[in-house]
């Protein structure tokens, strides 16, 4: 049986490799999306399936990985892709207590408006690493066959989930909304969408709730 030190080192290296794979995936997504967002989405689905289904740092249990046949992701719909200006907003502090990382601080740095859906707060992580954070919770959250009840992530750039920008506009493509790790295993602690990131409208694209 490996020692605790060896197991901890292996787990840490697995997480590093997971982050590396996520960053590489999104780099390819940004490149492909410049010409064909639907092809970029198909590549994202394929590689996210590979990570969740086979990577040792997957939040799925070994038993779930053994029977894994793919995530439930809706087909690409260009109506849910937005290139939007980051509008200024009143500064707001969000402090998220977690069981593993202590209190994680975020600061609201602006708002994006999505035609026909509403607006979402954009947050900056104010701890080591920084980055943008954009979660979303929609009207399908927690419903049968709908989306994860705690909301999904669209951007989490400190972990590599970055859809890029188009000039001065931020790319917000809800087809790439994905479940946080806590949707698969409650041992994970995840920042979830607050009222500032909740839409009254349904968002039927992206990753659906894990059954």
C-alpha cells in the first residue's frame, strides 16, 4: 500500500494534469470557435467526456467511470452565443466559505447583458491566481431533465475555462455551461450562483444535470 505522502503527491500531480488538459482544451476551443463555434463545441464535449470518464482526477467515482458513456450535453445552438461588452457595476464583495480552501473572495467587476435572457454579474477572483468567474443558474435548475440545481459555470479562467474575447467584447457562450465538480461528488466544495447570476429564463443548452 502506498504511503500517505506518495498518495498525496500522486493526487496533486493528477490535479495538475487535469488543469493542464482543461487549459489545452479551451485553447483549442478558442482557436476553432473563431471559424466554427459548433465544431469547437463538439471538440469540447469530446474532451470533457474523456476527462470525466477516464482521468484519475475526475470527480466521478471509479464505479461511475467504469460505466460512463458520456455527459448529457445539448446540441449546439448559436442563439446562446454572445459577444458582449463588460459593463461597469457597483463593486460588490462575495466571500464563499469552502471546506477545503477556506473563504474564497470574489469582487464584482461588471455585468454582461444577454439579449432575451437577462444580465449576469462577472466576478474577479481576489486570491492567488486571480481570473474571471461567471456562473449561471437558469429556470431549468433543479427540474427533471434540467440543469444542476446549484447552477453551472461558463467561465472560470483560473482553472482554464476561458472562452476568450472578440476585441473589447467578452465571449459568453452558454453552450459551454458545465457542472461544477460538486454536482458529481459532494466531497467537493464549489462557489455557486447567487441571485446576481440567476436568470428567470430557461437555458436549455450546455451540460445538463448529472442523473
